[in-house]
C-alpha cells in the first residue's frame, strides 16, 4: 500500500462488489488494508456486524 492512506468508505465497498471479491480472494493482504483505511466509526460498524453474525451462527449451530 502506498504511504498515502486511501480512505474507502463502507458505502464504496457496497457499491463496488469487485472490491469485495478481491478482499475475499486474499483477505490477508487486501482485507486488513481495507479495514485500516476505514474511519473509526466504520470500524465499529464492521465489528458490530461481525459480532451479530457470530451470535446468529451460534444459535444456528446450537439448533442442530
């Protein structure tokens, strides 16, 4: 990544699915770079969504 931090708001990721696919292909490189480029508020949104996903996953696993 360049020395200049490129700010990518979450909305731009949702509008451009090719960036999400790129992150999914190589999360170690692109995922962390993208996460670090988000603002603190957007990082909180991502953390909350991940936590909610884990809770839902726990309920689904517990049902089986």
